[in-house]
């Protein structure tokens, strides 16, 4: 896309052409100002690729162009801004800086550069490095809080002045690489000849120059050695790069062998101690210099069918996309390869070595995300390679090494609790090995299930309540920023094993144990329970009962874990568990109801569990006979009564409903409600239960509960829209329908609880219109006379209503504003209707109005309106 600022030069006419410096600067400036939008990141990557291309052509303008790019990057105003605000730069932008650092590493490692050139680069790099806003290699720049948690190892230095801060910048490695040279004669021999061997072999020292085959080894810090390979490739020396890569891989393989022997000799002592020191503080996967990626791509480059690549040499990563169409072959063996080996087998092996290396979780969000990203990229490249017998052999060999080589591999028996988990890699190993060696596949995957950083270090006595760990522990590891991603990878690994183990009872049990031991998050265990359920009940076959039981077992564990912690998915989980238990069978349902208190709250047990179990659909689904139905119903009733005792407020109604068909259980439930009515149940619950009782045809019981509800109620004068009003009206109607005595008994309760005049007048009106007890009783209980307003109980109600109107009037007048005057006059009219029901009502009302005019004579406009309406 971008116009090309470099019109090529050939190797011979090195500096005789002009690099359009201004154009390069302008382009970079423009792309940076777009902040990663409109494909600007892509354009910058194209510029970096251009630099690599120039280096490959051995064009000295490459370094000049990179200098121009770097100057623009360093001048990016966002750096200072992010630094002030303490915000991290975006991931895409971070990756561009990484590439910048790696390119400088390549430039200073140019095997044929002049010393004075290197000196000037070093000076330039040191200048950039000392700038305050220069980004740090691990991406923590700017978001380093003062050391509050003591979890960050550089705690002591975190607050020191920036000049001697312990952080490496993106240029630090290139600066250090300026000290490296290519004069070592052994190194020169390795890269310049395919025939460099020495068969006088003594396997007594650590850093031998040759291995037992007489092939050359290269013992240098691995990332540094691989940076040399990258530099050779970048500067157009593909054959030399390949020779060095092979020497490095052979060295790594020899080290692996040595580590295995060493561990076997100290195994007893190490396992007895149960702790391990980590051997690699700096992992190779996710490393800023990407050593494993470099070796892998150098070797894969070499196994392309067209050997042209050694002349035209196109960058491997660019062609990764069309990898499928390019046949990778096991080309005839290079001099320094085992029988039957090829560049391809070597590439695969070195990727497996790198992925399986035990390494400490690095600091900082960016560095941790990079570990995940790198690992996934490497695995996806491996997945494009078809596994044949030769490659399967390598997988076997590496898996065995990882399991047996103790602390050197991430799957050793004892690993450091802060080492990077192996879930993603193990899932790939598992699926690759499964068709060829199931035993080894499971061994590897089960070993990888660990997530030690979440293991409680508390004494084992604490384990009796496993659900507390999940909520407490993660906060203790504030530096594991990618923990949730790691946990979901762990869950993926477990799910993959469950799927593969379908139909194999022994394996399923092992996988289940591993899940219960190693997974600490309830939502992930729930996901696995659901996965197992889906796999077990696939439409095309009979359900796999073992897998169903695994699913139920995991579901029960989730119930126990989340019982006392808040979880927003809890209702869904409980419903799902009942579905799962239904599939397992009637005994599973019976069992969860018998043990409900360890799994559910009383409300869940009655409103979801028992109700679903007793539903028609469940009974049909289970094909139950009468005897089984009765047994299940018995368990549901027992559960309902226990829940009603424990939490009458929320479970009483469900309990009554569940016990309807059994007289004794129903009586017991009713008694529980009565006992709780004085203390444990609110008036609204009581009204609800009372209405249910009336609906079931128990009017006297409904009445008893309604009177109990009335004693809890308190409606003040201004609560004329309170939700309980309907219940009060219903309770009075119920009492009225039962007869004079019941009405007489409830009215004193109403008078005591309700101070709202409009509600009282409504009740009064209803009571005077019809005869108590007439409804459906054919006049047998009384002679059908209306009740008198002069006698109890209605006289008491009438007085209370008039009193309520008087009190309300005074309350309203203390705070009245002119816009409510007309509404107030209407209210007084309503009051007059009630006053007039009493035999001396008109006198009382006149006195009341006169009284108002006297007390509130200051409110002239209002009193004028009162006179107009009431005289």
C-alpha cells in the first residue's frame, strides 16, 4: 500500500543511491498519528518488512532507514501522555515496539559490520535508552503502582529514581548484543561448513564442543544464540543460519538427555523435599527475542520443496498463510541429523522442547499475554503439519521426557507453584498422541491439569470446605493478570479429556478426580458438568450412564461450592442440576432431595427442586409406576416441611402446595405457618397464604391467617395507594361472608391497623350494603337483616373513619399549597358523605367546618373556597 521510499540498489553499488529520508519520516509520523486505525499498524509492519528486505540484500541503507523509523517512534507524543496518566499502550502498538527492538538486535549482530559502525549504533541506542519515556521490554511502563502487594519481585527498586531502575527497555538487549562478536573459531567452523566434526569425544564436561556423534554443539544463552540465527537469516545468510540452528537444537537435545539423567539420580531427594527451584526464570516461549519461533521457522524454511528459497530467500512468516499448499517434506538428512531425521522433525522437536519448558510466569500484563499469544501461535503452526510415524515418535519421546525429567519440564512431578501452566500445550499433545498412544496421552494431560498458584497453602484441615478457597485465593495473586484465561484453558483441557473418555469407565473416573482436585472455579466446573451432559446424551445413541454420573457429580460439587457465596447464575445451575438428575434416574432425584440442605437454600429446594420433581413432565419423563411416584412424593413432602421449618417466610406456601395431597403433611405445614405467623412471616406472605387457603376451600383457616396478618399491618393516613389495601378489603369481604361474629372480630383489628380514611370509608360502605354471611348460605345463619351503624361493630368502624378524616384534614392543611386547594375541597366532600352516615352527622360536620375556619383563618383563599362549598 505505502509508496516505496527505497528504490532498490544491488549489492555492488552499496551507497550510491539515495534513501528518501524525509518521505520515510513523514510516513511513519502519519501512521503513528493514526493511532493504529485505518490499517496504519499494517503499514508500519510493511516498513519493518522493508528494512528486513534491505538487510537481506546487505544494503547498508537498512540500518539508516530503521534509525529514521525509530526516531519517529521515540518522538510519538503519546508516550509522554501514557507515562503521565499511568496507562498502558495498546497491544498492537506494543508489538510494533517489540519488532523495533528485535530489528536493532539483528542490525548490531550483523556478522560483517565494521566496528566504527557498531560503535555509532551503540551510541544511538544508548541515547534512546536513556530517554525517560522509552518503553520497557515487559510492557509494564507507567502502570507500575507503588508496591502495595509485595507480589512484585522488584519491590525494593520500584520507587528508585529512573536512572538505575531494574527494568530493561526495548533497546536493552540490542545494547548488550553490541558486546557480542563472531570471532569465535568454533562458531565460525559451525556456520561455514557442513563437514565440521570431531570424533574424539569425552562426555565429562558440561560445555563440550561436540556431542557423542562428533557433531558440533553451541553452548550460549539460548535466546542469544537464536538471535544470531535470526541475524544470519536477516542478513542473507540462510545456509549459515540453518547450520547454527541445527547445532543449537542438537545442544538442546543433549541438555535434555543430561537433565533426565541428573534428575533420575537425585529423584528420591527432590521428590522427598516436595519443592523445586525453577531452572528458567526467562522462558523461551513468549521471550522478547522469540528464540523457539526463530529456530522453528529457520528449520521449516529449509524443508520447503523448492530449494530456491536459499537464493531468493523469502521470509518464512509471510508465507505461513499458504502453508497448507506448500508440501513440507522430510528432505534427505543433513550431515548432523539422526537416521530418519529431517529438518521437519527437528523443527517439530524444538517447538515441543520450547513449549514444554518449565518457566516462571513473567511480570506484567503484557508479558503474560505475550506468553499465551506466542504459545498459541506456535501450536497453530504445528497443527498445520500432518503427523506421520516419524513425528509421532518425537511426540512420544518428548512427552516421556516431560513427564520424567523433574523440574526441567513443565510436566515434571514437582514443579514450582509460580511456573507457567501447561494446559494449552497439553491439550495439543493429548489430541496428537491419543490415536497412537492413549495411555501416554492421558498421563500427559492429567499431569498438566495442575494450577498450583491457586492451591491453598493452608493446612489440609481447611479443605473440608472447598468452596471458600475459590473466593479467597485469586486476590492473593494480583500479578497473575491472565488467570481467567488460564483457568478457561484448564477447563478446555478437561473438557477435551471428558469427550475422549466417553464409554471408558476407568478413564472417566480418573478425569473426574482430576477436575475435582484441580479446578477451583465454580463456573468452570459448571461448564464441564454441562459439557459432560451434552456428550453423554447425544441424540444418535443411548445415554452414556457413566458420563451422566460424572456430569451429576460435577453439578453437585458446583452446588456445594456456590451454596454460601453469591452467584448470579445460581438459579440456572439449580434448574440444570434437576434436569441432569432426572436423566440419571429416580434414585438421583431422591438422593438430592434427601440431602437438600448441603446443596440448596430452602427456597431453592421448595420452589425449584421439589416443584420440578413433582411436575407432570418429570413423572412422564421417568415412566414411574404408582409406587415410585408415591416414594418420590414422600421425599418431596419431607423436604418441603423441613424447609418450611427452616425458612417459613419463603417456603410456607410452597410447602402447603407440595403437601396438598397428603392430609397429615398438609396439617403439619399449616401448623408451621401458624407457629411462625407471630414472628417469622410478614403480613404480605400471610395474606398470600390466606388467599391460597380460601382458594383451596378452607375459608375458616384463610380467615384465621387473615386476622393474624392484620395484626402485623400498619397503614398511616397518607398511604392511600399501599399495595396491602387490596388484601385488607379482601380480608373484610371474607369475614363478612363468614358471618356477623367473624366481621365483629376483624373490625377492631382493622381500626387498630388502618389509619387511612379513604380505605376505612370504603370498608364501611361495603359492610352496610349487604348482609353478613348471606353469600351461599341461604339465610340459615341469620334472618338477613343489615347491620346497624349505631351498634357495635359498625359503630366503632364509623367513629374510626370520621376520626381518620379529621386527622387527615389537619395533617394536609399544615403543608398545603394553592395548587392542591381544589383537590382538598373534593376530599372534604368525601368526608361529608361519611359524617352523614352517623345519626348526628350533619351537626358534627358543621362543627368540624367551623373549627377549620377558626384555626386556619390565615389561609384566606382556601377558607373562601370552603365557605363557597360548605356554607
